[in-house]
């Protein structure tokens, strides 16, 4: 079961977070794994469309994932969404490690047109 992590994003800002991965104190080797995350308007099996792909930079030796959403992407978001973060083993096995809601606060200041 994935842990719950709700995201709070400010529209038009660059979003960044770091996720630390652990398995309760034991050793963990994620060499060769990939990671993927999306923000959707609703759950995938309920027809939710992808609102944003979250850019992920893994640091497997440190067991961390850097999550980034550039401002040009957050500027297209407004309201409430859902998201999840998955790691994909070299053999294709997928494990969802985080999931939750995304709340986007609309911006006030915008660049002049």
C-alpha cells in the first residue's frame, strides 16, 4: 500500500520536492530502477486525463528522488487533482510508493503580456 502524500502547488511557481525511500531499516538496492509520476484530473481508470508529468531525478545510492514541475507546467494547473509516484524494477514490476491529492492555489501576479 502506498503512503499518502498530498501536494500543495502554487500556480506559476517552480515546484520541487525530495522523496526519501526506505524499507524500514533494512538494506535496499534500487540499481536499475526507473521512477514515474503523474498528476491527473481523476484516477486513470475513471477517465482522468494527465494534467502534468512530474520530472524525476533519481539518486539511487542515496535512495532519494528529486521531483520537479517547472513553472510553465504549473501555470496550466488550477484546482484539485490526484497524483502518484511509482518505481519500476528492471523486470517491469511496478510499486506505487506515494499517492494523494494535489491542491493548486491560483496565482495573483503574472508576467506582463
